[in-house]
C-alpha cells in the first residue's frame, strides 16, 4: 500500500508543474484512441439525443441514440480509452451544454471528444488537459462556460474555463475546502447550477461553493459534517434555483437529507432534519426536468426510490420504488425530458432507460436496457442536453 501511495504522490509531483497550462494546439500530445476515433479534431456538432456510457473498468466509451423506448448503439462504439482512464474505482464524464463535446476524466488527465453527426466521437487534443489529480466526477455550469472536476487525491475542486467552439480547457481555479477533523475523505460526485456547486464526499460529508458564473469566481461557502464514521454522503442534487440541496445518505440510517441553501451558498438543515426513507444504501440521485420529482438509486437493494418534491419536502410516490435490475451507479435525464437513463453493474445489462408512467405522475417504467460489456465498477452515464 505504501508503494502505491508513493507512486501516486510522485505522479502528482510530475504533473503539478503543468497542471495550470491549457493544452491548446498540442496535437499529438494525447494519443488517438484507435483508427475509428478520428484525429485531433475540431469543434463538435452533435445535435441528436444521445446517452454516453463510460465503462471505467473496461476502459470504453459508448454512444447510444435515444429513440422511442429504445437505445441504438452509435457507429464506432465502443471506443477504447487511454490507459490512464481505465479505473477499478470510478470514472468521470460530462457533456458540454451545447452538446459539442464530452469530457472524460481519470488519473492525471481530462480527455476531450467532439460529438459529431450521428453521435460519432473524435479525440480533440486541444481540449485535453493534464491535471495533478485523480478525477472522480465532473459537471459543467448551465451557461457552458465552466467545468468543475472533483479530485480524490486532495481536498480540492478544480475549475476550468471552457471554450465552447474548440473544447479547449484552461485551469482557472483550484479551490480547497474543509472537512471535519478525523473524517475520511471519499469524494463521490460534484453538481453545478448557475450559482452553486456542491460535492458529496462520502464519510467526510459535503462541500458547497458559491459560483458567480459571469466571471467564474468560485468560493468555498460551507460544509455538511456527519455524526458517525459509519455514515456516508454518496450524491447530491440541487434544485434549479439553488435554494434546496438533497443528499443521499447511507450508514446508521438510509435516506435522503434535505437542506436549504442561502444566497451565499451556506447550507442549513431543512425542517426537522430527519431523513426521508429510501431503499438500502442510496447512491446516485436525479431531479426530473420539472423539479417536481426526485429519484434515488439504492445500491444495496438494486431499486430506485421515487419522490414528489414540494418546497423542499419529499414524499414517496404511491409506488415508492421501482426495480432497477442492476446496481445503479449513475443517473441522467434525456434532452426531451421524457426518459431517465441509468448506468450500473449487472450480469446482463448495465444501461437502462425509463419512461414516465402514463397514469401515475412521476412513476418510472422500464422502457429498455442494453449491455456495454462485463463492467464491474459501474457504468457512468451522461446525456446531451
């Protein structure tokens, strides 16, 4: 274990000197994926309704076209990723708001791919970036100007400016955050709105940051600490107006915690502070496009809890859970708002698509599912907007 820690530290020293440089015009620095991935690419032009499925353990990225209750594999999928994006722990993926580019993060790098017609992917060297971190989660600001990356090697959130035309990234900020003394940092996910960025940190709780999207100013505004080392905050969801934060929490009790967030990005316990019951070990979460429904995937019970949302209050639907058929590790909604996409681990399928029930508002119905391969870590999904 000591040798692995030393190797990781050495790796961080090596790249630290170049972590703040935007690698524009560096064709050839990042190796092309394979003959089907295209060259060092220019701007993307994807306008379709796609789900991108990252299989970190397999080291592949697949694109599926979202049709009426069906998923169709894209030409050239799956792509084989560079070796430093292959991970036995997790993977990070984010699509730009103009749907032109997708970023895939891993050890010491973020790679950029343009999304072309029919979902074809091409490596964009100018958009790829070295970074002294192991990226476990990413998200882009709604205005498409900023990309946020969560590191699991340090108490740091990395912020990049994003060129929407070329995909080029430039590191503009490294924002540290605090955790409770003695807590173990296990970074899980990061989510962004136009004014707030929140990160789930596992047994270390959560960190919140106030965002001024006009200039990219990102400031640590406060954290949420846990009462027990057996508790873990696994994902966060933020209301569109940034006034409510929802946290999936497992451990002593499983459930969803709700917090109010003020205009400075400081969280406060909402209501009594009691958890809203979920299945076993709630993990990935998603608000629907209207903000009226929240879904929480339960890793331990392989199902999805369904809630209505009203002014921060959660209430289970009449059918409180729907079977997932897999251990769900990620969730996303499609660009039409008609479908919820999930990625996970299963012996049969690891990408699922749910439609909304025609008679019970908010209830999910499985529409279809596909397999990306023998993924053991859990597929991470991202959709075009």
